[in-house]
C-alpha cells in the first residue's frame, strides 16, 4: 500500500482525479493529521469524504510520541512527521508533493514518489493513456500545483517516450 500526503490529495481533488489513486493502488492510507488538513477548505472534499467510506484507510502510527520528536528535530510539520513514521512502521512508500517531507523521508530510507512520478507509473501500467497523462499534468499546474518549467518539460518528454 501507500501512505499519501495531503499535498497529493488536495491537488487530485481540485482536478476531480482523486479516484486515480484507487485505480492504481486499490486502497491508500492516510493519518488522522492528514485527514484534519483535508477538512480545512479543500475543493473536492465531498469526493474525499466518500472515498473514506470505501478505499481510503485512516490509520495512525503506533508510536505517537515519535511524531513530536521527528517534527521538532527535522523541522517539519506534525502531519508530515506522522506520515514518515507510519510509512516506516508499515514499510510502505510515501506519495507526496512536499519537498521537505520527501527529503526527510528519504534520509530515513523510505521510498517516496512525487505526484508526477505517480502519473508516470499510472501511464506505465496503462491505467491512463498518454493524452490523459498530459491533461492531468496540465490540470494540476493550472489548479495551482507548483512545477518548475524544466521539470514540466522533462515529464512531457517522458510521457511521449512511453
């Protein structure tokens, strides 16, 4: 399975593509901290709430004290620390679009995927077609996801080469 950050859930909800996570993973895990972040004015929250009844699993790390410790020592937010701890406990990957979270998680030998990496995996496994991958990427950027122009171009080239 995969532990998913709100940075991914928010962006996919904004463009109406939250279900792509279900298509690829069947079920995903979020922490209570991420659930709280999602409730704070996210566009597409009704789709998210519906998914919580079906394929999004709410789970918390066993070692709750470690959230505070990792948050302070690594200078990251508590929701990010909760994801890192849960992914380590479950030996799952993290799906995020948060640079600081991914940097800390990788320093702890946790596999991480960017949202753009996830789109490429969806294309590689034929969960979406090239045109859809391009449209999703365009919609994500148009809806406010920050993406460097060079990275955007590289991903479009990768899509074309697949």
